[in-house]
C-alpha cells in the first residue's frame, strides 16, 4: 500500500510541475530606467510584451519602438520543451527561440538568428511579488562581439 501511495504521489507531483503555474503570463511594460541594453544597438524607448498561455507553452506578442524610430512588432508561439520555434515580425536580433520552464517564476531560453552570428542564452525570473520580470541575456551579437543585456519589465 505504501508503494502504491508513493507512486501515486510521485505521478501527481510530476503532473503538477508539467501543468504548473506560469507567472510570466500577462501584459508587461519595458522599464527603461532599470534595463541595460546591448551597446551599439538602438535602445528600446517603449515596449509592451503580452504573454498568453498556449498549448503547453506560450504565445508572446511584442510591440514597441527603439530610439532610432524603428518598430518592434513580433509574435512567437512556442512550447516549453526547449525546441526551436520561429519568431515572426520585425525589430529583434533573433528569429528563433527555444524556451524551457524551470518553475512558475523562471525560464531558460536560447535565441538565435538563422544564418547569422547572433546567439544568446537568457535567464528570465519573475520577482517573488510577481510585479517585475527580469531577463538577463549573454551571448554573441550580430557583429560577432560578446554582450550582456538586462531587460526589466513591469507587470501591467
């Protein structure tokens, strides 16, 4: 009986993780003052990111603008399985992303540009109070130079 109960508990725990909460969902606004953009890239002046649940993953819509007037307008739908998914639209340095959900407040992501030099590893963390989401990206830019960037978003 103890063995059956133990197995049942283990299965339920795994199911809870697989279908667990995702505190990254919702509408987020770029915080210019707290973010640290990549040097040499026109900084973001405004950006709204909407993250919606989508069959085992997320649909991410990003709309905004950079200081040079160029637009950011992208959509991505991806599962949290770590497999590449296309990023469609304009204004970002990457056109593929692969995301894994670590827990309800943390994601790991790989971003890359097909046929280009850009690649980054990103760690995203939602604060304990759920009001701030911080993504730290480290990688190689389109110019082949190493970079680190921090993007801070506030929950709307």
